[in-house]
């Protein structure tokens, strides 16, 4: 199956478009910056409004990038619409809504590090749902990353684990990660369409399923017109995270394969933690360092 991804015409851009390490590092940086942007959105734009506007703004350029295959691919995706709708609703709308909502209760540093548990959740889901048996190093690596997330949730006080006394924002982030893990696991059933055509289909599903929570939100609080910072957040979330990073990631996968490209995703919590401290000035507690060590160690083990 030949992938159709829009490639810039300028020679310099073509050279960049053929450098997988640069493309995948850019993807990780954009995704890492999402935690910082989510925190900056607090007080500027409500979470459900941001989720809706994200997909409303991203859908058009995604469709333009998929213009050569969208008609053919949508004929296939239409036969699998319940499946596509579930991916858009849970992997995109629910994940993003909870992600932005969690920023009202927890820090960008925690939001970034919590995403490190997604590979572990995928591993657990694959074992429970499909009978997949991970290698010992994979299982131990996943356990380390989950332990790192537990350290964050407990804020270094293990009595919190026993009493189940957690920050509400951290709980929301964990549930969001569960939804994204479902999305990752469900991709094994993806219909035989191009990557960009599939992205367009799931983006449409996300746009449609983001409308009800958006309407519910404005019925309670009214529509909040974003200010300059709010619109900057929308543009980053839509054109950066939902559009550009997806093109870079798909091109990286096309150049070096999904296995090698997937390693770069593990940089997201590390970059995100550094950005939260550097850009937002969030305090770096000792338990964050312990969690970061567990996360990085777990990633290294899981990739061996």
C-alpha cells in the first residue's frame, strides 16, 4: 500500500522531509509542548471549547493534505464508521478534553510525566485483551514507568497510595492515558487505507464527537471568546499538535519504520518535564527526579 503524504515543493523543505531523526524529534518536541500549552490555556479558554476548536481548525488542513486519497479512503472508512467514531471519541475527544481539564488541577510537569504510562497501559491491554506475552525486559520496563507515575501521583508520600488520596488532575490524566491506550491498541484493526486518509477520518470523528461536550459547556458557562493567548493556544493545538506533528510522525514512520520511530515518542515526557520547569518555572521536587529516573530507566529497558 502506497502512502500519500503532502510533501513541500521547495528543495530545502524536501531535504528536511527526508530526515527522519529531525522529523521525529520535531514531533516529540511538539507533543511535549502540548503539556505547557494545556497549562497556559487555563483561564484563557475552557477545555471543551479548546477541544472543539482544535479539531475545527485542524480538519481543513488535514483534508487538504489527504486530498489525493480522501475520496477513495472515505469509501472504505464509511464501512467501518462505528470503529472510526470510537477512535475519534475516545482517543482524541475524550483524551484531549480530560487532558485540558486536568491542567486546571495539576501542573504541566505532572501532565508530561503521566503520559509515560501509556506504553505500559498498552502492554497490559495487549496481554489482557489479546494474550500477548511481553518479554521480561519489556514487562520490567513497563513496571518501572508505572512506578514512576505512581511516585508522581503520591507526590513522594506513599501513604497517599494506601489511602487513595490523589490529586484530581492526576486522576484525570491517568484516565486520559487509558483512553489513548485504547486508541493505540485498536489501531491493529485499522482498515486498509493510507495513513493521512485514516487521520482525516478519525479527525472528522473527533470533530463530530467534540460538539456535544462543547455545547454542554457553553450551556453552563456561556461561550468564552478567547483572547490573544487563547487563540495562540488553539493554533498550537490544532495546526501544531493535530496537524503538523502528525505529518512529521507519519513521514518518519514511512522512512524508518514504526518500531524505530516509536522510540522517539518516549522522549515526550522527558522533553515535557524540561519545558514545564524551563518555560513555566514549575518547581522540580525530589520525587519528580525519582519519577523521571524510573520513567527513563523503564523506557530504556522496554526498548531493548
